[in-house]
């Protein structure tokens, strides 16, 4: 296995703050990971006390991503991935799913959390036939992301852009749309966009819990209506079944779709 390429930015020099909860570490806690601190566990437990279903949302989101990547590699023939908002490494990272099917796949991860950076070199390894890189950058600076990603990815060939539970961190909806438009605009025809995010108006308990979390002083995450999530795919060709609850997106053979949850996602091709 070859070492990943790590491209540090300004966030690489930030101190990891363990005094306040952090969404990536709380998410890691809900996924059953160990890369979190007591403050994150306390925040995660407080959230689940209000809305126990958040653990199902987190794990269903991860399963959706795994099925997305499997489809992209096995059926769409994609061999390049730009995964922004990576979060802490856990089971079935993008490169693991993709390279199990196509060892030559090339993956670039992007995040600006110093704790993610600290774990990236130790945990994100590539099959020798392919490549895995980590960029310490911010989704709000898409030009820098694209410049750095081009050192590993060939933008003359299709790329799958993965935005899993990251757009909710951009409070301004127009700005979130602009970021998606800029990123997809740099990718060639035949590329794909994968988006999944928390959805408002599906589960009142989820809405209340997230509103309370956003008012707690932690970095907010905005739940959006299904229509607004769907609009991220404007101008692209949605893959069936479109934008649906993540539990209903191409469930594995023999598995009936489970209950509706407040997490919607989809996959679309750039014409």
C-alpha cells in the first residue's frame, strides 16, 4: 500500500480544540468511531436524548455513500473521486469502496478540520495501482480545492464529486448553490455529482433537535427542504430513483427500503 499525498493548508497549523463539540467528531461518535472526545460524546448523547433517530440517519447516510460509490465504479465506470467534507476516517471510506472494485481508482479527499488532517496520513492509504490524496482546504474556496485536486486527478476524464453532509454547513443557500456550480463547472462531461444532506420537514423530532443544536453555540448545520436539496442537481441528469430518502436509494438486493428518514440524497450525471 502506498502512502497518501497530503497537501496542507493554513488549517494544518490550527490547534485541535477539545473544549467545544465538533460536528465531525460527533458524527464519528454516532458511527461508532473512537476519534472523538468527552465533549463530543456529551453533545452526541444530548442530541440523541432529544432525537434517538440521529444514529439511524448517520449510519444510513454512510450506507448511501457506499452504494453510490459502488454504482459509480461498477456500473458507471468512474475511476476518479473528489470527496469534499471527508470527515474522520472510518469504515468504508471512499477509496476503500472504490479500490475494492477498481484498484486503479484515484481519490482526493478534502477537509479543513485539523483533527481530520492529523488522522489522514495514518488512515487513508491507496492501493498501489491507484492514488489517494488529502487536501487541507475549505469547500468555500472551490478554486483552491480544484487547483490542488488537479495534481492527482485528470480533469479531462470524468470525476465523481462527493458532497456528503457538507452543504448543510454552508448557511447561505445561494452560496451553497454557487459552490456546487463552480465545482461541477470545472469537471468534464460524464462526471457525476453525489449529494446527501439532512432534510427539513420529514421528521419533526429531527427538526427540533437540529434547531436546538444550532442554538447551542456549536457550528450550525442547516436542514433544507427536499426541493432545495434537489435543486443542487439543476442542469444534471439524475440517476434513478432521483432524490429520495437515503434509505430508498437503490437498496441492496433483498433489502426492502426502510422507513423514511430526514436525510435525502441523489446522484446525477453531467451531460
